[in-house]
């Protein structure tokens, strides 16, 4: 089995490292456009192999897409990281062009690969990748839902003063201000968190989740990388091991939740084919309303991307 990670920045390198530590594949190619970066990080990781029991062979390359040939799964992290004060929409003019080019290059050498889109804004760039390549939706999946769900679970665990592993939480919708933390479905060891926490504390956890990425950007001066990189690795593991796990991921909607021709995070089953199927939760009226607002936000961003692309043609 082989994975290629395109983009050896903080997120890509973290994803590669977690994948290697979990020995998911025999081969992992780390590719970047800046000379020496991927090679250096791959060498650094390989020098931990004896220490950490890593069997995966990691190869770093500079812009050498033929080295990615016959990848089973390709993780795309390429693009500009979000900077303080920068909206997700402002990333589009740069990152849309990058993702288009990367997809074209990768497909030349791995026409049957499954793609995970990590680059921001992931909802819109997943939509772009599907539309530009014509690939079936089950082979192009975006990351945000699992990341946001992990953040929501973390904030709830802080409020509950319990280990994050004891809390199950899910977030759907777009990655940004209009994401929808599903408090009604969140629980602590089977106990609904609504029975354990006050509405005010839950509301704070929801708000902290929605601004989670922006908070880290302000603190770090750039986008987060440990959690996003680990999220990409966990999604890859679910696919390559055919786990059939239910994970919130960005996918193209084709009638699910009464939506079409838009990408957003919803619970899906991940397996050897990529996105095996969408799981439709029974949302109540308020949740449906908020999810609708999230979808409207995704459509606005898609339209902004289309305007940017028209101007560059």
C-alpha cells in the first residue's frame, strides 16, 4: 500500500509522521515544491524508525510527481496557510489554482487514487476538485468534520473535567463560523452532555469550537497543524483498513439532507472505496435551520471561487 502527501508543511509533515508511526502503508511519499523541505523531513522521520518501530519507508521529493505513481491514497495539504485576520474566502484566489494543478499532476500517475483534501477552505476546494476532475464523489473527500468534532469534544471534556477520550461529539456543516456542533448527539460515556452541563457552558463550548481554528491562528501566527495532520491520518486509516467507521467528512451532497451540488461535512461511512455512504441523522427543526444556514455559507464561498476562477481565465 502507498500514500502520497502533497505539501510538506506543518500539516502535511504531521500527517505523514502519524501515518508512519501507525504503520498504515509500506511506502509514503512526501512531496513539496520547495527544494530540500520534503527530503529533510522524510530523513528526519526515518531516523526515528528504530526508536518508534516504524516499518513504513518514507521518501521526500521536490516536485517529482512520478514518484507518487500508483498511490492508493493521496492527501493534499498544498496551499497558503491561513494568517491572522485572513478570512477563509481570501485563501481561495491562491489555493484554488494550487489544488487544481496538484490534482491534475497526481491523476497522471495515480488515476485510481482516493483523494483527501486538507487545503483550506476545504469545503470549497473539495467541491472544486470533484468538478474539475469529474471524479466520482466517493473518491474525493474533504477534512473538517472530524477535526471540528475533535475540537468540540475537547472543549466539552474541559467543561466536564474528564478525559477527551470519554466524550463523543460531532460537528457537521461547513468549516467556519457556520459549522453546526450537534450538542443533542454529544455524550459522556453514554450520558447526554445536556444532562450534565448548563446551557451557558454548552453554548461556550459550541462557540469555542466555531472559532477554534481562528483562536489557534491568533496564538500561533499560522494555522494549527497537530490536530489537522492527525485528522488526515485517521481518515486515511479508516479508508485503507476498510474500517467502516462513521466519521464526519466533507462530501458532495446528492440529495442527502435535501441538498444537492454542494460540499459540507456530514457523517459518512469510510472504507476501502473512500466514502461508502452518507449517514442521514434525524435533525430536529432547529438543527435543520442551522444546517441550512451552513449550506448557504458554502454556496456563497463556492460562488466566490467561481468568480475568482473566471477572472483568472
